[in-house]
C-alpha cells in the first residue's frame, strides 16, 4: 500500500512538473491536458485522476513554483547574517531564475489570468514573500525597509520580464 501511495505522489509531482513545462512553453490557454499527459508519459484520463480541471492543475503548478521561492527565501532569512541579507536574497532569486526559468514564466503568465482562484494564489504568494522579507529587513535594521522591499520585489519582476523577452540588459546592476 505504501508503494502505491508513493507512486501516486510521484505521478502527481510528475504531472505538475510537466504542466509547468508545457504551460511555460505554449501558454496556459493554448496548452491542453493531452500535452501535459504526453510530457508526463501518461494517458490524458490519468491527469483527471489527480486534477479536476486544467485550472486546478495550473493552481498546483503555481503553488509548487511559489513554494520553491518562499522556502528558498526562508532558508536565506534564517541562515544569513543580517548585514548580508538583502544581497543574499537577490542572489538566491537569481539562482532560482537560472534553475527554474519555466516556473518564473508560469508565474508571469498567471499575473494576467483573471480567474479568482488564480489571482488569489498570486496575491497570497506575493504577500507571503513581501511580509517575510519586510520582517527580515526590519529585523536587520535596514533603513526604509518598506521601500527596500518594494524595490526588491520590483527587481524580481523586472528580472522575470528580462528573461521572458530575452533582454538580459534589464537585469544588469547600475555601476555606481
């Protein structure tokens, strides 16, 4: 029984990974569950064993991608000396973008999808990150913590745009 449960969890995870890839490559609205199933090497009806709809699959994919960012930031906040916090968070996000580009593209697409559940997932994730980083910046004694968090989040969004449109110049830091 435990083996079947583990296999089921793995299949669900495989489906989410496949959905992230397919949605990022062709767009959520153009993507089909058949394409996701093919990418995961399963039959299309099997997709619906785990997800009631394509939207619920998108929500699971978004949650997985946001969980990665949130957990990564949480590790940085918990393990980084306060004076290096902002720099380490920026570096961590750059690492996430480099390693999980499809997840960043998926998040960008989701920002434009108007379904309530998707918008709520996006709001919740952004607010969790904002609140975590704001608290960490305040604890670190960073002056103008609210403004620094806004700039941190804006930089992340701008870096996502730079990746999406293949314009790395947008990500370059200004030389002082």
